[in-house]
C-alpha cells in the first residue's frame, strides 16, 4: 500500500492506494465519527462491492442508497434522493457518507455531504480508473444541469480517499479507456516523464498490468495533490487540470449526458486543444500527431462521431466555469508537457478547430 497526503491545513486528508484495501477495516473506521453511516452507490457497483464494505462496518448503524448508473443521473433530482434518505433516517451532523463508485457517485455524494446540514463527513472509495486518478481527489463536487455540466456544486473535501486497485478487475474496457484519458491529461499538461512512460508502456497498461496501473494512479494523484495544495479553489494554476474539458463538457452537454463517457469527451477535447495550439503556433504537426496516437492506442475517440452543430458546441463552451467577464479562457499547450491558460487565442482559429472536428 502507498499513501499520499493532500496538504490543505485543517482540510488535509490521506489517499491510500493498493490492492485489497477494501478488507482493511481500520482505513475506514478511523475517519468515521459516529455510528450513523450511509453508503451511496449505484446499480452496477452494489452487487460487486456493497456487501464487502458493509461487512467491515457491522458495528455501525448502516443505511444505503443505490442510484441508477450513468452521467445522465448526476442531477439535483438524484441528489434529492440521498437528502430524503438522510432525513427519513434522522441522520444528523456527525454522520458519514461513503461514496462507493465512479466519478458520478463521488461527485454527487460529495455535493450532498457539502450541503446536508451545511456539511457532514464523507469518504471516497472510487471504483473506476477515472475516479481513482482524478475525480476522487481535490474536493470538486457537484451535479449537472441540462444547460451545462458541473455548474452546480461546491469545493468540499473527503476525510480520506481509499483506492483499491482490485476494483478495476470488474471495470469494462470502455470505462477503463475513459479513465486512461485523464491519465494522458496529466502527462500532457505538466508531466512529460509520465507522457513518455505512457507512450512506452501503453500496450501493457491496456492489458491492465497491475504494477503499472498502481504506478500511474500514484503519479496522477501525486500530481493533482501538488496542484490542488497550491490552488485549492481554482483561482489560478488548478485550471490547468481542465485541459480538454471545456471542449469535452460542451460535447457531453450537446450530445446528451452519457452518449460519450466523460473521459471519451475529454479525449476529443484534448486533441482539439492540441490542434488549436498548433494553429496558434505553439505545437508542431508532429506533436499533435503524438497526442492523437496515444489516444488511439488507449482506444479513445479522436473525433466527434455524432451529428452535432459547431455553433452549438461554441455556445455550450461559453457556459463554462472558466469564463470571466464574457471571456472564455482555454487550456492550451506550449509544448507537450507544458500547458497554459490562454485568453488571447484567435476566435477564427477556434471556429476552424471546432469545424474541423465536426467535419471529421
């Protein structure tokens, strides 16, 4: 087992990474303050891991909420199901919520924890690669709106993150590839050594070599913890973690949540950001091809394979958390492994980029 700590003063918390962690009672109980515990999971994960987690907590007053699975259910309506369960069972401020699942479960459970009685404890147990390398760490919680993704939420940190890589054994190939998108993101935005490692080992990673998987999860969590510790509320450099996301969120929103998995949309978005970086004179055509090749080797999409309007994509991008005073900021690449926040891109080149990916 490896352990990281996200240093945020009184909000600091540990991240545990390893095999067999769902059998380690002490990793959970030391972060639970009272007997009342509610586990939030979904219909896919519940048959696989709910009983295992419950077996660790037999001395607690346990309740569970099992939600439908999918990005389309990451809504205020779904959050209200959890609120209702908490109220009906008379859970008070010293209760603990446990998020058992992927990014949707982690985000929505964290949002409920931030909101219920103005804040209760919660623990992240991410079961997808995407959640393990990215969404479970950093305290971003929230739900989607039909007009935009993740625009309703809060910064709210868990008491701990428990990453049992054995849960990836039951993850389907499409979800695994979606998680690799976020891994590739960390290489592109600031860790060229990680990117080179991925390029050298992508075949073994796609065959799920556990020693390599553990290594990349630790590296991604470490990179994110370092960035978040310096910019918890995304006032500056934390925005770099959104490489590809402004494009990707617009794709998700306009196609309909769940048509593309989050990681799939981000993959297309990262390639769009790379292409715009090339048009702006930062990247070479060869570097853009490198981005495309690593995405393809991870079985990720590199174009929008659906009927969609370029104008709709642009309008959706304007409803984004990185828009200030009407100005949309994008994360572009000066070179592979060197991302930056750009506000002075050329509008015609952005339009050209979007149209190229629509036309493709």
